């Protein structure tokens, strides 16, 4: 089921929703992106999903898929999703945490994982 981001965000923590919209702005600015809204998360894809986000309590949880493993202060965990792709789970509680470094990681994910990895 695909819905609307506003519907997904309805009734959730206002501060976390602001973070979701800030993260979403960074993703949508990358170019032609397919936004998929589900009851439990929002995902962004080209041929393949490269980023997802969901709200837990008062924080924004995101996953960014890359072809390499990276370290970041907001990193909760990283794990291999396929032989090539690493998923990086991060948690945000403030707008300044969704900074240019996150923007660069999203751009890398958009360019390398988004088109598919075959």
C-alpha cells in the first residue's frame, strides 16, 4: 500500500515529523526519485530502494544503502544486505544532525545503489 507522507506522519511526534520532512527534502533534491509511503516507513528508490525512514517515539530512524561500509557519529548499526550493499541505520533527534555529510551519503546511495547493483 502506498500512501501520502502527511498521512504517514499524522499523529506522530511533531519534532520527529520535522526531521522526516528535512530528510525527505534532501532525498527529493537528488533528482528523479520514486517515493513509496507505507504504513510503517517511507522509502525512496530509483530502480532499487536506497534510503528509508521511519519515526520511533521522538526520533527519526533512517537506513541508507551504500556499496561500502562507513562510520558516522549517528550510526546505530551497519550490516551487509547483499554481497555488494551495506545498510547503515542512523538515528536523528535534531535538525543539525541531518547535515551535509548525510546529504553526501544520500547522493552516493542515489548514484550507486539506486540504479541497481547488477
